[in-house]
């Protein structure tokens, strides 16, 4: 299609390195949609005759049905999805097909196709994350009162509820979705009509094509239009952050499913066996979610490094923008679906969680706070006294709330009977009523607010 000035064809390797059709065939729907918008505008502006515009439009519909039925033919000689589609069109309608490429270039064409594809990808990722948030909400509600050890340094720190812990992930995914929405808003301008790099002399209507394709308007600078891939990078950075959160949640499942923890039993659907050790029930899906986060990050790095040295405007390096975005999107979709399935089907072993929360002196802070509140002891001193009480309980092999009052009073005689009200894990959790705290009533409030937010999105 560009061979006019050449006497010889390209070498086989040239053809292969040049061809993007093996991967950009995935853009065929967007390519046809972009061409339909373009040709409708060309017809309306009188740049092509209305007969030709109609023939092209009908031809594109026919090509779309063929692609839908038989897939996109991969022909290295035709390079990419744009030329494969145009070639198929010319096989359908003959010479008129050659008028479609008036007032456009593959540079603005691919920029448009890829924006359309990425916009759908963002919507899909966001919908997937929303389903995961919904699953987290349901499990959090079920476990708003279930006590578990809260950790810092993976050491038992203070008791929290499982509902509160799950809601922490709800918040992370809410931020991820906000980042996706933000990227989508910036993406939603149409580069079509920038042509090769400088715009065109034909009297095109960029507002019309932009609005036909659901964009908010046309991009403002033709050079930037064909060389900008920020929208893809922004999707990847949002995908990376989401995958980091998915990976952290996956890591919790790996730890929780281990025998020493035993906080969760993964359902059969989300575990695998070992070929040699019959007792094994491995959290492979969670491990792969953790692993895939690394690959998604690699995709982001790949595109950023491709772009960082490119002068304006289009360079062929930019053809390599698509594989990492496609790969990251597919991996992210799998990770979201896997974590949603695991969250929905996990059996939480609340007996184990409570047992560990009770055994780790997790209410030590509550004793210190009691000394501050009830005996007027400065916190630093209360911390020290409590440390001695913990040492005493450890030496006697009992929990803090099992230490007899005489033992506690030997540590500090300002302690009295009322202290036992705060030493149980339930009392500890219930007392953490500060906004955003782990008290079950606060967790229920947070769940209700989150539900309302998600419901409002549907309106
Ligand atoms: N397949 C190309 C890509 O994805 C389309 C743009 C080709 N433009 C060009 N000037 N050779 O980037």
C-alpha cells in the first residue's frame, strides 16, 4: 500500500519485524468503528461523494461480519490491522475503498484505535474491581464482629476484626478505581484528524468524528495527538497499583492458609494438590496473583522505556506500545477474577483467629490506656508497667486477662478489679470507636457507607 517509490519488496525479516498484525488484530473492532466515523464525516463534508461514503460504510460492515465469523487474517505483507482492514474492504467494494484513507494517516488512526481500546479496558478493569469490592463488603459484613489479631511487623499487635481488615482492601480498590476513572477522563479526547502529524488541508470536522466515537472532543495539538501514549501509561500505572493491592491480598491468603496460621481454608475450587504430597492444599492462585503483579509492573516499565527517548512525532518504536498493554490488561483481569473467587469462597477460621488474638498479649495497650485513664499514670510510665505485667503473664504461662488481681497489683498497686473490663479481646475491639477504628459498630458504619457509594454509581 506504500510501495509506489520502491522497486523491490522488503526482505522476509523486514516484513516480520515490521508487522504488528499478529497482535494489533485485537484492535479490529476499534479500527472499524474509527473508519466508520471517519467516512461518515468525509461524506458529510463532501470530501468523498455520498455514494462512495455509503459503499465504504456498508463494506466496512461486511468486513466486520467476516472478522467476527472467521477471525482477522494474519498477513505479514499487509503489516497491521489498518491495512488488513482496508485490503479486505477493497476486496469487497473495489476502488472506492481507496478513498477511505483521505485526510487521515495510520498515525492518527492507530492513536484513535488504541484510545478506544484502552477506554474499554479501563471500564472492564473498573467493573471487575467493583465486583471484588462487593465481595469484600459481603464478607466484611459477615465478620464485622469476628476478632483476629491485628499485626505490625507480622507480630500480634492489637486485636482487630476480620471485617475491618477486609474493609482495608475495599479502600485500596476504591482508590484504584478512582485512578482508573481519572485516567479515563484525561484519555477521552479524539486524535483522529491529526493525520500524519501536521493536520490536513481537507475541510474535516474533528468535532463530529470525536462525538461519533464517544469522545468529549478532539485533541488540541496534532503533533501531540499522534505521539502521545500517556493514556496507555496511565492505564498501566493504575493497573500496576491495583495489582500491588491484589498481590498484598494474595499474600495474606498465602499466610493465612498456612498450617501455623490456619486462618482460612481455601475452597477446593481455589486450591491445587501436590503430585507427591497427598496432604497438600496449595494456594497456587494466590501465589500467581502475587507473581503476576511483577509481570504487570514489567509491562508498565516496558512502555515507559519505549517512550522515554522518542522525539516528536510518531516513531515506529511506538508500535511496541500495544503488547505490554494487552498483556497487563489480561493479567489484571485474571488476578481480579481469581481474588474475587477466593474472597467469595474462603472459609474463615474465626476460632483460630480469636485463639491467636487472645494468646499474643494483644490487649497490652488496653492495660496501658486503662492506667492512663483510670489512675492518671503518664503513658510512658504506663507502657513500662504494662511491659512488666506482660513479662509476668509470660512467665506464668497465662494470658493477661488470666493474671490474678494480686499478681497485677504486685506489678502496680494502682490496678484494681475494673481493669478486667478492658483486658478481653472483645472489649478491646469494641473500645476502638474513633472514626475509622475497628469497633464493630464503626465497621458496620463503614460498610453501610461503602454500599451506598457503590449503589450511587449505578444510578
Ligand atoms: N502499525 C503501526 C503502529 O501500530 C501503525 C502506524 C504506522 N505508521 C507509520 N508511520 N508507519 O504503530
